[in-house]
């Protein structure tokens, strides 16, 4: 990506070039906060950190507009993790 605007911080985070806190500090809008928490949850799941993943998915659900696809994804992941 040539432009370093959103969602570049998420990509940088997944590539290990910034921490979760650094990624979250780049959030400028509620939709970005929603996406940041969702992708942080997925990242935590990939590492087997279910407790941290649940927290991130819950944060996404709490801030996401219900029309966002990642809202539905966060709800689904929480249901799956709570089985």
C-alpha cells in the first residue's frame, strides 16, 4: 500500500511492525476502532489466546455499528468461543 492511512496500521500489526497498542492508537473513527478490535481478536485466536481474543471480540461488538461485517464476525467468534 502506498498510503499509510487506515487500514495500514492493521497490516503493519499483522506483519509485526507495530504492537497492538500502537495499532489501536492509530484509530481515528468508530468504524476503525471496530475493525482494530476484531482483527486483534483474530490475531489472538491464531496464537491460541482465547481469553484475550474474547476481550477483543467483545470490544468490537461494543463499538461496532451493527451494519459492519466485522460486527457479525465478532458476534460469531464470541458464540464459537463460548461453546
